[in-house]
C-alpha cells in the first residue's frame, strides 16, 4: 500500500487503540484509489494496543505521538511530515470504509476548480442511512434554533437546514464537511494552518470548513463518492462527559466566529441556546 513515485495523494488517519477499525479501513483503500496513496497513521496512544503492527503490516507509515494531541493535533502533526510532492490529503477516521473509486472521484471533483479546498463524500451509517456530512455553517437563526429544538423536536426546520438533509443527491458547495472523511487540498490546508488544535475533540471540522471559506476556498460535497462510517455516529453509549466536551467545543467555535464587544448579543443568544441543549442532553444520559 505504499505510494508509487507518481502519487500526489496521502491518506492520513488517527488511532487511539483503533486496531480493528484500522484493519477494515486499510483493506478498503486499494479499490478506492487507482494510484496507491501514501498512507500515514498517527497514534495518539502508542503505549497500548498493537496499532504499529497493523499499520506496518499494511505497508503504511506509523507515526507515534509523544502525547494525546486530539484528532486535529495528530492530523496536523502527520501532515507536517508529508513529502512536498503531496498535493491532496485524504483525512479519515479509522472507522471509515471506502467504497470502490471513492478517493478517485473526490480527487476528480477537487481538480475540477482551483478554488476547491476540500471535498467530502456521501457518508453512510452502518444501517445504510445517510449521515448529514455536508452542512451549513451555523449562524444566529439556524444555530440557535438547532441548539434549542434538536433534542426535543428533531425534525424542526432549523435542524433540517443545518443538516441540509434534502441536498444529498447532487454535487454542491457546503459550509463545512465532516472531518470523519474529507479530502483537503494541501495548499489550502497549509494556508490556514490546518486544524485549530484548541479543539481537542469535536467541532474542529466545522472550524476548518469555516476558515477555508473565509480564506476563499470552497468546500465541495459529492454523492458520487461514498464511504461508510462504521458506528462512528452511534450515540447509544454517549456519556455526560462527551456531551459536555461537544458543547464546550461548540462554545469555542461561537466565540471565534462572533468575537468582540459588538457581537456580544449574538453570542448571548447562541450560547444560551447551546447551554440549554447541553443541560437537556446531559440529563438524558443520566436516565
């Protein structure tokens, strides 16, 4: 699975005792790309498990982290170590399985226009349902409506707008693309400094898409490329700590998007809705 001399594509993933998931992801790569990519796995927990053996057996590059840098931090570290000829970086969770031709199709879409900075596939859940992996950037109306009503009224118009649930059958631009599986143009990723490592867990992909857009790059969704995210979006075992972490990251994004004194009323509305949603979600995990 090591890259050929002509490869300009790298696949980068992060492991945290993710050996079983990694094996499936790595096995799916040969049919997803016609040119073998360079494959790099950053390990956020190198002292445990046997990630190194799984990665090296697949002919991929193993990069142990000196500490747990979180998802975005580990991706950044792996990308910094890529050779200069790499033009496209396929960022993926270890629990993603690529369908045939998926990477080729994303590369084709990315190369169709010089201002496309990221490309995301149609992401399927284990049961075949579509996960909303290409969404709008949450603003005042959509963000506050989704935050307040998504838990008690899942089909509300603000959540439908945020998830862009009706727009999964045609190629389109999106505000942001799920970091579970997203192809980024190396030049665009480097221009904005990669992921904001202040997001240890959750919302680093929302922030990435937002900053790409502000820098003039487009986030492009293509349903012609498909992947399955195997169990990554199950909330059955979601803990109160995970819920709180998610909402802390959401608050960080709101503070970044609406900085300064002039935006304090906007922050107040969004943060109030978000904290109400967090309280309700934590209560549900305690039942």
